[in-house]
C-alpha cells in the first residue's frame, strides 16, 4: 500500500510537470497569435487562423491534463477543488455580468476587457483554494 | 461523525503520515478526519478500520445532528 502511495505521488508529480509544460505552451502560442498577427506575418488571416487553431488545440490538451491531475487527488483535495471551482464560477458569472453592465451603461469610462475577468478568476480561485485548505486542515 | 483514529494510531505507534501512506490519502486528509472536520468516504473508512484490525463501527461512530 505504501508503495502504491509512493507511485501515486510520483505520478502526480509527473502530471504536474506535464501541466506546467502544456500551460507554458498555451501561453506562448497565445502570445504568438496576438503579437505575430501584427508584427510577424503582417495580418495574414490564414496564418493567424492556423496559429489560433494550434493555440486552441494546446489549450484543450492543457484542460485534459488538468483533469488527469484532478483524478489523482484524494477525496478531501477533490472536495476543496470542487468548492473552489464552484465559488469561482459563480462569482465570475455574477461579477463578470455586472462589470459588463457597467460598461454597457457607461458607468465606467473604460472598456470591460476579458483580461480583467480572467485576472479576477485567477485571484478568486487561488483565494478559495487557500481558504478552503485552511478550513479543513 | 466521531472517530477513534487518534487513539488507535497512538496504540499502533503510527504517525499521521504513516497512516496516510497506508490508506492512500494525503496527511492533511487524515488530519481533517481526525479533527472531525471531514467525513471520509466509505471505502476510505473501511481501509482505515481494516488497517487497525477493527470493525468499522469500532473506529467511526455516526452521530445524528
């Protein structure tokens, strides 16, 4: 049983490493699409489409690797992740739509960028994981 | 749900880490179960009871809230 646990830890470390590589590739290809469109291939639509396709495929790979990592967690860790993801999803929906309404009604002088929502999601998820981990441990 | 894991663990001279490794969960999970902050799944509860060589009801006691 102890060997099984040790194997599990090794496997989890391996999947975590894979996830880091997928995430890095996804961020890099995202940056290539955004900057390459203007700076590298002078707005060529088919190159942009192709590189965006590669970016989306890598993104899907990243998501499935993340799912594999979730499957290697134990029951409490999964509960913490589930609660954190649920809270993050709900808060992002409510805050995101509220933020969008602020933009539509011109209550804010700037445009509501999707990047702000992604930033909010990240902060919210990290905070939820930390709070839930502290609550159970 | 109440449990006697801490007492049984002390009798067998096991650390939380030893028990976690034997049961196949993290040390934090054993800690949360011991402190009654988290109720384990049925398979985990059975694995813990089997490890101590006791029936499950000798390790875990369900309390009606």
